[in-house]
C-alpha cells in the first residue's frame, strides 16, 4: 500500500483529553481540606494509574491503517480507552477517613468524660467542667481540620484526649487542671498545646 492509501488514527487529542482531566482531578483533590496529604497522594496515584492505563491503550493502537474498516475499529478502540479512562479519573473521589475518625475519638472521649463528672458538684462547678470539655473538643476539631498529615492529626487527637482525661473535678479550681501547679488556665494553656500539635 502506498502512503496515500493509509488512514491516520486520531490519538493525540484523546490523550490530551485524558491528561487534562487528570490535571483537573489532581487540582480538585489537592483543594480538599478534609483529606490528609497521605489520603490525597493515594487518590492522585490511583487517578494517575487510570490515566496511564488509558494512554497506554490509546498508544497501543496503530498510527495508520490501510482500510476504512480498520480505521473505524482502531478509532473506536481509541475512543473507548479514552472514555474508560475519563470515567475512572472522574470516579476518583476519595472518602476522608483520618480526620473524621480522629474527631469521633475525641467526641467519644468528651462524652465519656462528661458522664464521669461528679454529680455531687454544684450545678455551677459541673457546668464549668462540662464547658472545659466542650472547649477542648472544639479546639481539637479546628486543629484537626487544619492538620495536613496523618501524624499531625494523631498528635492533635492525642493531645485533646489527654486534655479531656486531665479535666478532674477533684482539683480546684477547675480551670487549672492541666498544669500540675495550676500555673495556667485550661482555656489558654491546653488549647495552645493542642493547636501546636500541628
């Protein structure tokens, strides 16, 4: 066959469409604050693998074929690989697990601590302790939301759980239970510690 009888297969546009969709997906994943860096990396690695599978399948088709029938078949395979790749990339929507789990653990610790608060305390004293628990929980939620890496999430979670565990109705005054000598109130000292865990 002479070159004039060969039909070109359109592959580059299909590959560019896949590459553009991958870039768009990576940007969307990076923008999600509910994911840790590790969760983002896992999701992007999967999206890249899906894009490569599609690109390899596209590249696997010939650049030129010698009949209209072969051209249709090859172009169909290119388009199918492209569409399959696009669908896989679009579906790469990771579920946040690390941060929600850390928040659940702190929330459970807060609930448990509130249940342990001495019922013989005055309503005012009891309310103060409950407020301290809520304050630590709220500070931890903000710090967990701002954390980037799994290890930072764990540090915040552990600091918050320790702070909640240290809230003790036996010590007086109630707002000085974190530092042994009572040198700083919980609302400043412990919340700073939790935020510094990031």
